[in-house]
């Protein structure tokens, strides 16, 4: 009987901090969005090759991020606060506005980033999504599908990895003035995950790793 081996995820930064250099070059205006995307694609391919060389029978995909995996999940399902929707930016620029804020004195723009919080008392900090009372959800990014297809095209047996809906909402906070709790919106969010899983299945995924780290915590009185 053959034994399959894999891992839950892989560090995204690169052996020589390639991702950090790419992203900072993009922020400084020294690299285009296309150069950022192409450099990241090459780094993912390098990581998949390394994992396979060490005997993994299946590589995780979707664990790569320009900035933060919680922000990726929120952005993908449309959790984009109104202050960012009002900006004249989209795509990667909107994503980084949520991550870092956007300041431009020339046009009078000064929008702060999302709040940062420690990831389960570790030294890693994640961006805290904000859920409004009238929050709606829709699949606005197919990042994990695209990266799964990318890995398949290179000949790798791949497994999509996503942050689950319960953890995404539990790690979020109510937007200013909201009366609802983030988890109150779970039933509205689930169809978006169904949509995502359907697209992954259509792309050839046999199963999906759904990370729900909050399930390891003690339940509160509520």
C-alpha cells in the first residue's frame, strides 16, 4: 500500500525574500502589476517544485498571498468596506488599500487600512475584515481556482486550500455602527463558498482543504 504525503501549507516569502522584494518594488512604483503577478507566479512554481522534490505527493495551492490570507479570503467574497469601494482603484490596488491604507495629498485622499490583530496569539498579524449590517457577498476573485489551474498545468497534483466561512467571520469584526455580529451573516456567506467549490470541482479539484482554526478554540457562553 502506498502512503501519500502532503503538508497543510507552505511559507510564501521565498528563500531570498523574493516576495517581499517584489511587493515593495510594486509599492514603490518600480514594478508593474504584471511584473508583480509574473514574479509571484514564478515563485509559486519554485515552491511547488521544491515540495515535490522532497517527496510530497500533493501540493497545497491557494496558500500564497501578496499580503495576508485572511485579507485574501475577505476580498474574494466581497467583504470590502465602503471607504475602499469609494476609491478610484480596483483589483490589486484596492487590495493593497485595505492592507496598507491609501494616502494621496494631491487629491485629498487619506483612508486608513483595516485593523491588524494577532493570529491566535502568535507573532503573525492578520487584517481584520469588517462586516456591515447590510453586507452582501459575491465571489469577486478566483485566485484559488487560478492557482489550482496553474499548478495542474505544470503537472503537479494539487489541493486547493481555503479559509473556511466560520473562521473568516469569527476573525472579523462588526463595522462601526453595525448591530449584527459577523457570524450572523453565515447563511448569506455559504452560497459563495458553494459557488467557489463548484468552480474548483469544474477545474478538476477532487477535494478542498477548508481551514477552520477557530474550531480549536474553547466555546464561549454564546
